[in-house]
């Protein structure tokens, strides 16, 4: 967006202090690219998370081959048996699985996996995140989190105040994409988000 080069944006984010990068590789609905992930993983020195609708072990193998260190596993997009199988297979491939939930039922099952990374998607991926979402979803589900997991509030965080509210609700980290891309000055906006995290 705003004519920004994704690779340069990734390099900039790292220089500003981003500890992890998230790269969308789903093409049809979100305009992502596996090739971009590979470029970013090669050119940066921070862990890279692959965001896509991974549904099988072949997708995990491809993720590892592209150079990602972590992979998104979306509870809403698979049954519990498949999620368990992919969670275990990711670990065998030295990929850190980020288990994403949106409902109390998904949270309840995710806890049985004892994940180290647990994401709450504030928007409904079943509608391709076209709903408003927001930190209220994090507030609703954070109380049910497993205490040993690092909790990430994802999607629908459009302002520093949204980020602050997500942290107050219990998030240890946030995943912000669209709002950064739409910002008039990405550097200024990123530092505003950092401040919101620090004072949440």
C-alpha cells in the first residue's frame, strides 16, 4: 500500500526494533507471495512467521524450505485432529507453531496442545477478516489463555489505543499489518505502537 516496497519495509521495521516479521503468502485473497517470504527471510536477521492457510504437512515443509522460523496454524480452518497433527509436524520440522483462535471453543482445544505461541484473531477469518474486529475479542478470550503461552493479539488493531487496549486485556505481543501499511509515515506510526505497548 502507498507504493511501499515490501522488502524495504521489512528491513525498515527491523531497524526500528521489530523483533519478528510476519509475511502473508496467501495469494488469492490477501495478495501474498511465498517468494517475498523467502526474500525477507534471506535479507533479515529476525524470525519470520508465515501467514497462510496451511492445511497439510506439505505446506509445512514448504514453509521451512522458504526460510520461515514460525508458521500460523488457524484453528478455524481445520478440525482438531488435523490441528494436532500439524502442530506436532511443525515442531518436528523446527518450525514454531503459532496457534490462532477466535472462539472460546477453539481456545479450549488450543490449550490442550500446550502451545508456546497462541494468537487471538480479533477478526473472523471465516469471512476473510471483513468484520470490524478489535481488541474486545482479545479481552473476551484472554482470560482463558494458558498461562505458559505467549499471547498475541492479531488483526483489527488500527491505532495505538487499540494496541494499548489489547495489552491491558492480557496480550503479551501484537501483530499489526494493515494499519502500518496505511500509515502516512510508517516509522512514526511504528514508534507510536511501541509506546502504546510500553504503557499498556
